[in-house]
């Protein structure tokens, strides 16, 4: 009997240590889960506020949700660098084609790469956009990939890439020069138009090389209004 008591006494420190580790581990897990939940809520709130600022046609309010060195690529493949340039581009749009535009946020999916970096996919519908001639375009669906970073406890977008969903807009015409019109304020060219303008492949030229060359042409700096 005395031997059993001695064994029990010897095991008590081990049991206490195990209980302490389990309690601490569980508390840490709960704290991490709570932290992720708060960060996700903050990111979703930022997305909502960005859409509200867009619908108010306030370029400055939208730009404040971007880092100062943010990269943005539009649905047309045009690139903007920095929140200041993004603000100027939006100001031009809100004064012209998107002076009445409305943005409605759909699905939002968030994946944390690190505690301070998140990849976010956002589906939007944008309506009431007008062409240079004043004709209103049909509603379009967009899918954007946004890289959020947490700096000083605040989540901001440091990279944004936008794409169209569901094919080209019905407003796209089928005439030569449409891709130039798209950059000047019309709808993006359709795949059919791009293929029609595609040069013949020779000397081992690949479709990828052609796409890269075209991207460089489309994203060249110019003074035309840029669309997000």
C-alpha cells in the first residue's frame, strides 16, 4: 500500500505538467482562432467600405484603402503603381465613364498566407457605366484578386488584379479597331476579336509569347482613362 502511495506521489508532478501544457495549448489555440476571426472581419469590413466609397465616387476615400506602394491591374491589363496614381485614375473615371457607376459586392473568400498577409477573391457586379458617346453599358461581373497586408494593425490592399467574369460584354462590337476603342472608353475586346488580330505563328513563336507581347502593348503608359 505504501509503495502505491509513493508511486502516486511521484506521478503527481507529471500529471500537473501535462495538465498545464494542455490548458496552455488549448488557450493558445482559442486565442489564435479569435485573432483570425477578428482579422477576417476587419478585411471584410474594408471591402464593404471600399465599395461604399466607390459608389460615392470618392477617389480619395477609395485610395486610402491601398498601401502607398500598391500595385493595381485593371480588367484591360493596364497597371497603376501607388495609391496616389490609383486616386488620380479613379478621379478621372468618376468624372467621366463611371460618374454614375454602382458596385455591388458578391462572394468574398479569404485565405491567410501569414498572420499579416491574406489572399482575397472578391466577386463584384458593376452597372451604370457609360461609353464615351454616352451609351450605357450592360452590367458586368468582375472577379478581383486582392493581396491584403496588415501594417500597424490596419489591413490595406497592396496588390489588386481585376478580371471580367462570364465572357465579354454584349456591348462589344465586331469591327476592326475594337481593342483600341476599348482602351478609349468602350468595352474590352472579345476573344474572337483578339484571335482575328493575332499574327501567324512562325519560328517557334508560342501563344504565350504573343500574349506577353500584347500585355506589354496594352499596359503601356498613356493618358487615357483607366478602368478598375
